[in-house]
C-alpha cells in the first residue's frame, strides 16, 4: 500500500520535472544488491536477475558485486550457499553473451554470531581491496559495532557500513555518524535514500552525509520491482547528478 501510494506520487511529480537521460557510468560498480536469486529477501528468479542487471547495465553499470544478507537464524548464508548461485548467474550471462561482470560478497549483520565468525578462521566474503559490507538492525544499533570494526581491522579488512542514513535512531544525533566515521570506516549510502523512497528523514540524512564528504560508496540495495521502478524515476532526474557531482566516490576503484 505504501509503495503503491509512493509510486503514484512519483509518477505525478515526474510529469512536472524535466527528464534527462540516465547515466550512472560515474558509479560503474554496484557493490550492494540482492540480485542473486533465491537466497535472501531479494530477487527469487534467475531470469529476473538477468533482466534487472541488463536494465542497470543500460544506464551505465558495468559490474555488480552482489551482497546477499547473512543474518543468523533468518538468512543463514555462507560462501557455500552464495558462490554456487553466483556461478549459475555467470554461466547464464555467458551463455547469452551478455557482457556484464558479476561478483559476490555479502551484507553481514553485526551481531554476536558475526563477531564470533570474525574471530574464527572461517572465510569471509570480501571484495575489492579487502572490503567487507556490514549492516546494523533498523531497530537498534549493534552494541558490538566498535568491537567488530576493531576485529575486522586487525584482520586487515576495511569495513563498509551499509546505509547509515537508514538507521533512524541516529537521525537526531548527527554527532554519532562523526563518531563512527572516526573509527576509520567507509559509509555506503543507498541511491534510493536520495529519492525519498525510505522517507524524508532518511533523504535528509543521506544528503547531509554526502554534502559533508562522508560517503565513499553508493549502492542500489536492489531487492525487487518497486526498487527498480523508484530507481528509474530517480536516475532520470537532474537532482541526483547535481548532488553526487564532484564527490569522491570509490565505486569505480572496484572495476
Ligand atoms: Fe542490503
């Protein structure tokens, strides 16, 4: 219902806004998505995976680093569940001669079991130069966030915090973002946060983080059709390019 109302509003708004040709080639690499089919709350069908990737490829993405959730008890993923699905997607792209690069990592929920995993010798799904994507619950911050950041850094890894702008409990306390950033961690903002898809406060926070140069990565966090629809709406408006122009994004270093 909420999504439906949102879609109608954005459609009406778009009638009054000047449309431009989407060009996301300055991002080039999407390093946060749920496009791998059937292993979390993202896409469920491999044909859809291919069609979403083609749609995104058409507006400038060259590579997708897919990041299925790893959340103990909810999405019990691991390299064993994720990598075979990556192989299937790559095989189908190859079979159809579609020139899209695909890799897989994960979006790790920072909880006790993740802390235990980091302390163990079991392999972690990383990408680029030792980057690892982590997230917290939308309900409450992870009490062990700083411990986990420390442990990851001791392993020579660079943690990237997924969608900091979506943690509502920090919206009234911007200092908290500065404090977390002080732990030498990268921030990844969702493109759709800038469209207002997740609400006004999320949009405002994403803009503030971006304006203050606190955003290193931009991700689609693409899960389903509504996301793709909102994405197309956002990327055909000039606003996005004005906001991100001249920002020191690191996405292209992952090419
Ligand atoms: Fe995500």
